[in-house]
C-alpha cells in the first residue's frame, strides 16, 4: 500500500486500523553481506502477518530491528505511528522470542517468568501490586497452564514453555504480538493447538500479529496461498480480521479466560 | 578458646559475615550470566591495584577497586566485540592483571609488600577502615539489588526481553559490573585474590542444584555463604587453620553434599 493511501485511511478511521508497524526502505548488512535490502512494508491494526523466508533471509534480523534490539543501517521504522527511536510504549508490544534462547537450568518458576513480562520502564522502582499478581494468574489461566505455575521453567516440555512465553507476552495486554518461529521444535499436535490459540486471539481480540515461521502449510492454511507482498527473499502473508464487535481495547486476559 | 573473644577475631567475624551476603549474591548473577570466571579476573586485576596503592602510598583496597571497575568495563567492551566468546575477554583481562601485578610487585621490592596477605587473604588483620569499607559495600550492594530485583531477574534470565520491555539494559549492565568490582575488592582481604572466586561461585553452584525458583536461589546463596564463612572462621580459629582455605574447603564440602543430596532424591 502506498504511503498516501495509508495515511488517508488512518485519518478516516481514527483509532481503528491505524498503522502499527511501518518499515521504510530498511537495509542491513553484516561484513558487506547484505541481509536486508530496501524492505518496505506496512502492518495495520488487526492484521495477521506471516513472515516467511528461507534461512538467512533476514527474518529474525527484521524482527529484532522492529523490537529495537538492533538499528537499521538505512531506512526508518515507526511503531504505532511514532519513529521507533522515540517510541516509549514498549508495554504495548508482546515479544515471544525463538525457543531455546534461554538457559534450561535457570532457577525460575513459570510464575516468575510470566510476571517478568510486566517489568518494563513503567515498573522501575515499583513493587508488584496485588493486581499484577492476579494478572499473572489470569495469563496462566488463559493459556491453561495454571497448574504449572510453581514448576521450574526448564522442566517443562517445549509446547508448555512456548505457552509460558506467550503468557509472558500477553500479561501486558499488548496491542502488537511478535512471535519468532513459535512453532519450531515442538511436535505437530502441540503446534496445531498453539496455532489454533493464536488464530482464536486474532479473530476475537484487538491484537495485531507478526509471526515469523518457516512452516508454509500452517501459515497458508490461515493466511491464504499467495503472499501479499514479496521483498527480496521475504514474503509477507496477510489476513485482516475486521468483522469484530468493536475496536476498543478490552482486557484480553479477562475475556480470554471467560471464553476458555 | 580465647581466640573467639579476641578483638581481631570478632572483627574477622563481622567482616566475614558481611562479605558472605554480598559475594554469593553477586556471584549468583555472574554465574547465571555465564560470567563465573569474572571474579577471578577482577580479583587479579585488583591485586595489581593493591600493589600500586602500596607503591604510591594510597589506601590499597581503594586503588584495587578502581582497577577492578576499569577491568570490568574492559571485559564488557571485549564481551561485546566477541559476542559468543565471553570467556575470551575474561582470559585476556586476567592475564593482563597478573602481568601488571607481578610488574608492580617487583618494582615495590624495596617496600614492605606483604603479597601473600592479599593473595591468600588476611582476615585477622582487618582494621576499622577495612570494616567500614566492607560495611559500605554491603549497604550499597544490598540497596541496589533490592531496589532493582525484578529488573535484575529479567536481565539475567533474558537480556533481549529486558531490552524489548524498554529497560535501560546498558545502565543495568554497568551497575552490575560496578557492584561486582566493589564486592571483589572488598573481599580480597578476607579470602584472598586466589580464593575470591570460590566465595562468588560455589554458593551459586550449590543453590542451582537445589532451587526451583529465583527467590529460593537468592535466599540459598546467602544462607550457604554465611554458613561456610562463619563455620569456617570458627573452625580456623579453634584449630589454628588458614581461614580463607578453610572457608573454601567447607564450601566445596557443602557443594558435594548438595549434589549428592539431589542425586539421592532423584534416584
């Protein structure tokens, strides 16, 4: 979509279907090897974007750039309409990193990990409130892992760990959920139930999704056969969910739990 | 048993009890961030600072502290240069520290440099300045860790997630480096540069085999540290043993018992 049209639409419908992520001519290279070259893409509110690409296509690099872990060498990123360098509301973004990025022997319970989703700039120098603790229980309940709260994170199966990290991302009631290969390394059955959970959230809640995957079948089954846009080795599959009750931000955890 | 009531011994107990809180606590963070050997490195660099302090006639522990802080920054810079080889930066700075220390010690041959008291510790010679420094370090470390305990947990568990949630990760890394340097330079006189790393890492090693939650791990390192230091000093006092060595051997004993205990529990 061109820049002007996007701007026009966001002006027409203030508060709804605004631009969530905008990438303008992003380029990135390491040691003269180009990883991303001139990537431009816009993700709007309630889009479900599947980012597909072979190994080394720069999927993870692009995600890490969006969440501010690395800076683009060229081009600009804006989040919720704000240039990412000035963006402050990181609690609106839930990030589920690749599995196995953590030390499996780390002494931390599921509850401690899920609560850590709240520890952002806004919680600096503040204690956890009763409300925070009950949010944690809600998040555990929404993902049906309330029985695992006191277990050590490393003692869980891959699919359970993935649910823990999703719960950690959801505890802030995010408007944007970024998932890096959430389906890799877990068995097919668990993959399907996890993907089902994500689809369900997309259909019923005001969340925008950006998911990196190399599982073409599962992505295509929900997002359609053809990518909306291709940029080098990256393909963007998009499905928009607009036939929703309302566009207001409801508390995701509470409604998820009610539905569950 | 006279030794137990002697003033120098009581000073040793107080100093030891304070260090046994902070060193294992900082050690837990270091071990979990795969920087277990940083203690050894900073201790050796700190020794170079102590030697310089003697040479220029400045309070040696303070110069050691400055050296340790500089070294911890250098390690952080190297760690970023060789991302996946964290241990490389540690090896480089450690040998640099030993080289500098040996140079400064030989330069100071004319002075009365008591090298072994800093290499193996001399907890019985703590004076009131030393105790004040240790107490100050303990207060600073405990305050900073307690205020930021949530953030330090996230930073240690998942540095990327900490950055994504908008935490000032750089500031926290610098804080951890400085706190580590503080603890190490304060503990050198107690257990000695050669043994500092035991007080940092062995309580963490025990606690990692025993704890399920982070909270448990934090409590356990301090309990284990206190038990080993107080019992070690007491045994050393009664049987006239080297205090630093006794503490470290006790720690290793506790580690052996806790590993054995978890294996029996699993079997």
